[in-house]
C-alpha cells in the first residue's frame, strides 16, 4: 500500500481502560447511535446498503440488503442474533475486538436493532471465551445504567434488551440456523431452508443474524458515513454485475509458520504476500511458504505461486479457493507435509460434523480414514481419486447437505489434491516402499 493505514476498528486496542464506557464516550463513542436515532429506520438501512458493507462472518453477503428481507409490517417481536461463536480454525478477530472494545460492537448492535425494529438481541458467544463474556457483561451493565439499553434509549421511542448466551462449543453453532437451534436449547442441527431466519428464525419469529465484526463496521459507518467506508478497499468490477465490491477495513488474523503471528487491521484487498512479509515478519526460521490458508481452513489453500492474490471477497475464488471467509490467514512452510496438513483438516471436520446429513457425516469420516491410511504407508494412488470423488459429491453446492459445513470440508481436499498432487503421490510411493522394506526385513 502506498500510504500507512490508520486502524479504526482497533483504534482503542492497548488504550488504558479502553473497555470502559467512560473511555469509549470520551473518544467519540455512541455518536453513531445518536445519528441513527435521529433518522428513520429505513434511512439507516439505506446508509448501510450504500456503504457496500458485506458480512464479515464468512459468506460476505450485503448486510443492509439482508436486513430488507424481513417481512414488511411485522406484527409481534423481531429478534437480532449476534454470532460470536468464533470456531473457524485460525480465527480470533472477534475475540480481540470484544476484549479491547466491547462498546463499539454493542453500539452496532443497538443501531442494527433500531434499523430492523428488533426488540431483543441475543449475543451468542463461544463458551470458551471467558474474558469476552466478562468484558461484555460489564459493558452491557454500563449501558443499562446509562440509558443506552432498555426502555426509550437516549430519550427516543426505541427500546432494546440484550441477552448474553454462552454457546455449546461446536463449530456447527456458527451456522446461523444451528446457532438458533442451540439458542433455543436444542441440539445444534442446522435447519432446512427455506424458511430463512428473516422469515422464521429464533422462536419461530423473524430474526436477523449478524457477525461481531460486522456490528463494529455498522458503528463506524453511521459515525463516519457511507462515503468514508466506500473510500476504503476494492471497488466493484464494472465488467462483473455480480461483484458487490470489497469495501471497508478488515481484521486479518495471521498464524502458523510466521515470525509475528497476530491480528492486524488493513483495507480489504491486501495481498497474501504483503500480509506475510510486511505485517507478520515473514516465514519463520528463514524458510519459504509452501501454502497459505486465505481465510480459515474451510477455504482451501493458496500455493506459493499464488501469494500475490488479493485477500478480498473475490480474490481467493479466482485461484480455486472457496472465498475470504473470516480472513484467518494460516501460513504453512516448505518443511511441512501437506499430507499431514490435510489429515488434520479432515479430522477436524469429521469431529465437528453434526451428523445430520449422511454425505457429510460419512464423507468427512471416510476422508479422514483414507488419509490416516496414507500416513501409515498403506495408501494407494487410487485413494487420491476417491478423495477427489468425495470432495465433489458432498455439500450444499452439489445439493446433498443442509448446511455448508460439508463444502468447507471438501474444499481443502479439492485444493490440496489439485495444487499439491505430486507431493501426495510421492508420499504414497515412498511410504509403500518403506513399508515393503520393513516387511522384508521382518522376514
């Protein structure tokens, strides 16, 4: 990038007492909410649509457009669910955002609630996030004590209650209908859609489900304006009518084999190479990158030749990845076996599959068993074709499962076998030779 980028979402990170209401208001907090309450709800929605904000939770759908799907002239309560069940491996942006600046997230929740005419918000939080829970609880108590939650917020006609709900410690709870099922006290089995949550969600009422980082962006948009948000990131491709652009700041998680793992805030569109070399201190131990996960392991892999791929909503898809997802970048060095990487990936998804859909339940388990056999030196080249077949026949996109977990499980298999197949073949051949020598020696 030509000029340094000044963090906005993480502006209060490291600030003394940065989690308190006093500090938040002293640094301009809740000005966006005041502006929103002076507008009509539809005007707030139009502002968010104009900004081009796309959900930061994985799918990248237009946030404001999603709000418009609620039925018109709703009779009865509308609910807002905030997805804080951060379970995608390598992802910790929501955790740090909550811990360093909870009021920024909560302000976005109140703005969203006002825009969607929600009366109750459920903050669904990953159970292991104990510090987040305590930080949020303290911040919510401060808001109730200062007329920022509850009845007639800031003297307006709008009222909202926020309830913290600690989740069930399962990857599947990050899927919006699985989250709703868990919120209702049931097993987190994703629902068949339609109906979608905006028509029939929590407790069979219209429900909006948004991500934590998305809420922080809503706060900034209402405070600074849609044009400010549009000035950051990657504009729409005029030759692609389906391109919604990649606007605004983004929190990038960096982990794996780098010298400085951590969380950075940058404009959408930074390349994987710049992120690794400039912001993560390069690959550790003087090694080279063999592969890079662009946004959580469900997205697949970038090869070393694809490190100049921009990490926006469209870039990873152009090189065969599933998308940007949570922008959780994991670096894999050239001394690491991709067989081991894929085995660990498949083992994770086999463990986290809810088991409701047979293709996902059996496909993830079968993939893990095949890779375990390959790692034991008993694999055959035909196993690679079987793995490819499994990855092509499970998921929403082939139309065989209810939710996208199977797609997330399949994509790393597709990517790894397409981009690193020679390594897999050599592993199988050398493994079988080693095993044959051991058998011969035993006799």
